[in-house]
C-alpha cells in the first residue's frame, strides 16, 4: 500500500470519527456551553450549532476527498 493510500485511509478514519454521534454531541455541547445567545434558548442554540457542524463537516469532507 502506498503512503498516499495510507494517509487517505487515516484522514477518512478521523473524519468518520468526527461525524460519529458521540463526538458530534460532544462538539455541540461544548459550543453550546461556550456560546451564549441570550435571545434564544439552549435547545434552539443546540439545533443551530448542530446544523453549523453538519455544514462544516460536509465542507471538510468535500475538500479532503478532492
């Protein structure tokens, strides 16, 4: 197996880990704790942050797989 293939496999493995429900929840919980938007409740903040994370991970996935 070539080095490029090994690196691709490692990167894809890490990206899959970031996409796992456990890690996603950890990221959203941390962001929700650190970012306070007083005019909306915590549940709504969580939904917004989760959507932002989805977008971010989709972009990272697209860039890495180019």
